[in-house]
């Protein structure tokens, strides 16, 4: 830490201003460390200053890859006159939403309640007691977009706090009460006589998804369009179980259009966060670790189900991007790549036709035709590469052999990638977040299951070893949330634990090593003890020892990432099967039931919950593989599309688990298919298991 402080101090000497963020590890906070604004990080120093001086607190929340955060910094936070106003009247706190998602959730809800909308940058004004009373998102430097200027807002808020303090305090109390009450939104008393896992309810979920489905361009609802991977996953699974062609068509259409569109990086691999238009053409260019992880989840299932090579290609290209650009030397995964480079959104990724002509020569014409490249361009007079059909269909239309055209694409994209790598790169947020690493860990396990690529399994194991080494608090069960520069900090949140438990379950499944399952059980017990709300069975977002938030929120919506509660419901259900703990399965059913009406009616907001309802209806296949050389059989089973399963593999003689009890090892390995620990006669091939499933 002393070395870091020396480096930061040396860096500070080269800037006109430095503030209290100078020793923070967050790249986002470091971006603001030389603003003339006297920024503090969230903590006792700033909070005590506000209380002592009786000043309102300005909390400004964003993240390093946020385009409009950069804009507001340039326009306002780097302006000396604006900074003087902020420093005189407020205690100013900068928060990286990815470091402190608990604070972001609370104050985002507050701003949405006040204004009806939210986003980043998030600027919210608090009383010295940390209670919100006013806020918004982006504020321009002068009046624009029907918004008051930032300076006008600062003056108005300061005057109101000074002259109308009683009204401000009353508003803050009312808003805090509203936030507390909103914790129960969407929950109902479960009718014990109602079967929440019925075909009728599953069909209702499907029908309500299709009401918002874009049947031309894929995805759901209008622009801006987000991937909504769990909704696509539901459609794949529903199509598989119910033999529903409409569900399959919409799921694959959604994936295909994303893969063909500009939201996908055709040169370097990986997906941007969302599309600003209906056609998936113009992305918000930032690349987030979690989006790519969740898309790998569903692409892996699409490949298992269809065996279409185009899904495997995109899996490989996306994980190639993660390996090349987002992986720490010790095995962790970085958080995000910025949307901007050289202060311009998307500049790193776009091309002029002249550039491509010069680079590719005689290959340029065919390349430009396939990727829709024109002299006019489609974004800022340049081109975002995208296609209107997959490579095989295009090759067929040109009377090209598919294999030859795919080799052509590999060669030309390699040439453009080499040239692109000479450009000034977007900023990297290189902090490592526990929960997002766990999501990517699961992605690697799922990619291995689908493709059989051994490198993916090895990467998952290496990353898990890294996670458990650097995030553990003195080798205890309790974990940290974020890690950078060999410093781990902030107590882990519910999402961190839930995603990690899920990753451990999946890692056991693809390796056969039960040590991962034991760790998952240990962590689940910790979550139950430290996050549970006794009355409902749901889990708070923050642990018991997190004392600097005004309320403990319960998150149940599945948004850009799944809610920790929905993943914990899945975890408890699966671990209940592995360890024969019926109370955990009942716990899962209870919290699903309390939310079930909202899930049925608004499934695109509860995608992960919807999948749990579907599995509750179709049931779970318990598969045990017994034999010394079980890995070949395991790979075959994992390659099949059996999403509703738990899998254990062992050499024999292990009666520690109900699923393994009574199984014996032999050559060749035997595969047992069970339900509720009642097993059919063992078979020797994955094909035989699939045949048994078809008869079930």
C-alpha cells in the first residue's frame, strides 16, 4: 500500500488538482481523482464531515465504461466554477456502482421514485443522515433537453436545504419509507393449495413472453434492446419440453439477429451491452463481462439443442475475446471495456470502406458485400460491421463452398484485427468482481459441456482456484466483493455468493469433483445465516455486517443480471437434490410461490424465475455415472441437451450422497437415470439415456 501511495503521490504532482479519490483502486474513481471537485469515496470521513458541517451530501454514481458519465465529467466536474459551487455547498461523494451496487440500488430506486426514470450518471442529494431527497441522472452544463442546468440544480438544492430544511427532512423520511415498503412489491401470500408448477402456468409464461417478442428482428420490446438471455433460455427449454416450434423460432431468431448485428464484434469477438435500435445494428459499444457470460450460457444451450456450428463459432470467438482482452495473468476476469476511445464512442470498432479496400485488396469487395460496408457508412460516416444472413446462407447464394467462405472470413478478419490492434484502445476497467467472475466461470463450464473443448474446463478450474484464493477473508467462508492491485475489499453481496454457488455446482457437474459441491453447500449455509429475511425466506442484498446503508433491500427482478434471490432459489433446489435436504427444496418453492403471480404476468422481468417454474413443472433428471474412466461418458452426457438435470460422476464406492448410494463401479462405466433417487436400470451410453428420457 505504501508503494501505491508513492505512485499516486508522484502522479498527483503532474496534475493541477487532486482529491480524496487519489488512493482508490477503482478505475472509475481514479478517473475523477484530478477533478477540481473535492470528491470523497463513500466512507466515514465524508459522512462525518457532512454531519459535523450540517451539509447536504451529493452522491454521484457511475462506472468506468459509462459514456454519459464521461460527458458530465468533461462538462461539469472538470469546470472550476462548477467545482467551486459544489465544494462550497455540498460534501461530494463519488461511487463506482460496480464496487458498491448496494448503494446504487438504493439511490437508483429513490431517483426512479422521484422522477420516473433512472440511469447513469446517477446524481442524488442526501441529508447528512444519508437519506435521499432529490436527484436525477445526466444534467447538462446549460439548460437543454428540457433539463435544468447542473449549476441551476446545485443552487436550487442548496437554497432549499438551507431555507426549507423541515420540508427537505420530511421528503427524505417519506422517500426512505417508500423505499422500505417497496421491498414487498410483487409478493403475495402463497396459496398452499395452488400448484405453482403447472402446465397452465408454464404456458401462461410463454404466451406473455410472446406478446412482447419482436418476430422480425428478434429480442423483446422496442429499442433500446437488451439481450434478455434468460427469456431466450426459457424459450429454448420450453420448445424442447413442449415441442413448440414458435418458441424455438423466436429464441434462435433472437440469437441469430444479435450474432449478425453490430452488437456483436465481428472482428474481435464478444458482445456490446445493448443495441440502441430495433435491428441490433448500433450498439452502446461498452463490453461488460457479465453480458458476455450470460450470452455464452444461452449460446451453449442453442448449440447443444441444434448442433448448428454457427453457435459454436460465436462461443469460441467470444471466449477468445475474453482470453485475449479480459483475463488477468492470475486467472481472474476484468470487468469491462469502455464504449469510448480518444473521447469518441465506438471509434475503435468502426471502419471506412477505403480502409478496408486498402487492407484487403482484391478480397475487399466480397468482404464488404457480406458485412454491408458502404462508402456512406451507417454510423458517423463509417461502418459498423453487420450481416443480413449467416455465413452458410451467404456462401450458398454466391455458389461458394461453406468451408471455403469460412476460411475467407477467418483470413480477412485476422487482417483487420491486426490493423485494429494498432489503434488507441478503449479504456479497461481492470477491477475483478467476484459475482461477475462467477458468472463467467459458469459460462466456461457450460461452453465445455456444449463443445467438449478441454481448455474451457481448465480455465474454469483455474479461475475458481483464483476466486477462492483472493476473495476469501482469512480463509473463512465470508468473502470480499472486489479485487485489484492485490487488494480485496467490501463485503460480498448476495449476488456474489449466489453466482459463486451456481458456478461451483456447474464446476462439479463438468469435473466430477465433489469438493466444489461441498464448498457450494458451505457457502449456502453462510448465505442463509447472514442474508435471510425470516418472515418471507427471501434474501437481503447486503449481509448483516453491512451497516452503512439506510435500508437492506431485497432484489427479486432479473435485469441485466439475474437477481441473487432467483439464483439462490435455483441453488437451494439443486443442492437440496444433491444433499437430500428437503427443507432447502421447500425453501426454494416457498420464495418462488410468493412471487409466482408476478412471474406469470411479467416473465421478461423474471426470466430466471420463469426457468425455475418450468423446471418445477417438468421435473429434474438425476444422472449418476459410475466407473473408473467416467470422463468420456460424462462428456457425452454433457453434450446432450438435458437442461433439467443434476449430474454426479464417481469411480464407485461413494455413499456420501443419496444419488450415489448403492451404485457400483464397473467397466465400462454405467450411467444411471433417476427421479427422486429411484433409478432405472443402468445403461452404457448417452444415446441410451436420451432414449430413456424420450420414453419418460
